[in-house]
C-alpha cells in the first residue's frame, strides 16, 4: 500500500540547536527528537525537563515552547514537519501526538531519523510515498513501547517527583530524601548528577526558572509575588538567580515574552 495522504514538508538535523520556540503551530504537525542535551518543554501549562534521548510532538492547538534548560546552551536535535488528512488516522489510532516519551533503549533512532530526513528531502514520486511509511514506522515503535507494561518507579523518578514538589517551597530536605531512599546524601548527589548531568539542587533551580518563565509570560503578577510563589523570601535574590540562569532579568523576560 502506498501513502499519498501525508506530505512531509521539511525537516533537518541540528547538532547544536539553541532554538527558543514558543508558539501555536498552525496547519502542520512535527515530530521532534533530541539525542543529547537538556531541554525545557512546555505544552500549555504542562512543563517538562528532558535530559538525553526523547521524542515529543508539536501540533495545532496548544501553546508549545521549548528551549535549552537553565545552564545549558544547545542540544542535539532532529525534527520533521508534515501535514495531510492521513494524520487524522494516526490521531485516531493513538500514534500521534506524542507527549514527551523517552526513546526506547536498543534502537538507533538517530540513524532512523536521518534516513527519514534524507528520503523526505527528495521530491521524486517514490520518496513522496516512502517518507510517510518511515515516519509511521517510528510512530508505531513508540506506540508499541507505550503499550508495554512499565517497570515500577525507580529512584530517579522518585527524586524528580520530590523536586517537583519543592518548586514552591523554601525548605529543601535533601538529607531526608536520601534517608528515605536508604542512601547517603553524597551518593544521592553523585548518582543524580550521573543520570541527569546536573546536581539535584541545580535541577530544582531549573524547574523554578521554568515555572517563573511561565508566570512571567502568562500572568501580570508582580515579580515580588512570583518570587514568593516560588519559595523565595528575598525578591532581589530571586531576580539575581533568574538573571543568572535565564540570561535576562525577570522584567526584561516578561516584556519579551508578552510582546
């Protein structure tokens, strides 16, 4: 069977991507794949910090934004944009869209995505038919992985969940967290950094900056109130920390984000 109801529009491989995207996608869809680095992703009000090999989608409707995580400059990125009535079938079948999904282990998705991009760049009749099949193959692989029983929550997921609960608090009990995991605090820090490339505290700061970006862009709350919402007693310390991690002061970021 040939596929002529999906058209691949464009795509590329960016080995050192520093895009800062925040928009509503109109009239087309994308599959995004990162092979290395740390990215902050927002889909409407849901925020994620992705570290390593991840897939996600962009599609018409939600406000979607992504950029290098705090303290990071670039990530390894591939993406493909496409459109056509055939996407509706993928949506009905649960193949698309994809909220952030870690790339399954044991599969060279970088090579598979490069093959897809090479075929999609061609405009001959056979390539126009082959590219949607290659794209669908990746979507099927990801859907099959999602359908498998998932292993119990591991220590890393437990730590990240705990850090997410601390975003709005000014007390952070790393020693207590380590004790609940039955490891020393030094082991917690060492293993967390090995898994994510940042310390638990730096990861928490990244989550806080992501939350601050959202509040600055989507509300008119005073900076002082945002600081208090995020557990900062000192607005000047919050502003200084935001400027260090985000590159600009909070007020400057708000003006840029709100146009």
